[in-house]
């Protein structure tokens, strides 16, 4: 196949089409429920011969034939800020607090941050950070993860992929 185009059908399934013929190049991709119709933010990122599906439900990486080669282990109902991809790892931050240490804190609390390998989906690290509100931005670069919620910002060291 010279090239491919990935499309999403009305049922939320992803398909690879041969760019020259428009014919299906593979069976629908298994997205592990991370591409259902309820997602809001989603993108496909090319990683060499692989494609990363990044949604507010997490991360799934497929090879050129559409087979899963890596995925996060988060539950189907876990809502996250769209995973941010670094060179070897992804930062995934849950948008709902895991717990609220202060009963007066309405939107804030302790939020889970996950770092997973782009090669295998294996968990490389996890942290819980305290924020006054839900995260509004996440970035991963130069070995650090930055999580922001307005004027508050937390910087974490990103674990290195093996």
C-alpha cells in the first residue's frame, strides 16, 4: 500500500483505506472503547509506521495493519485530558479528582497522572498531584510533564522509557 487514510464511520469504528483506491486496507481497528461516539476530543498521530489514537478516554497505538501494539490500561469510563505524546512516552492526566482532601474544594483535589510507554503501553510511572481545579492543559517535553489549571502549574519529572 502506497499510503492510507484512516476514517471514522458513524458507529465510531476506525478503518484504514488504501489512499490510491479508497478500498478498505484492513478490518476495523479495535479501539478498546476509546473511540465510542461519546468522545469529544480525538486525534490520530503518526508514529512512523504506527498510528496513535488519542482521545479523552486514553491512548491506543496500532501498527500499519491496524493491530493493537500498545494501549493504556485505564478503564473504559476513565475520562482524561487528551494524552500528550513525547518521544518515547505519553502523559495521561485524569480530569476527575481521585479524591478531595479538602471538603470545601469543589472542583479541585488529587488528580492521577500516568506515564506510559509508546512502544508497549506499559506503565512507566504514576503520581497524584493536588490542584485547585481540574487540569486545563498538559504538556510533555524535555523529560518533564507540566500540568496546568489556570494560574496553578505542577512540573513533574517524566520517567524514562526502558
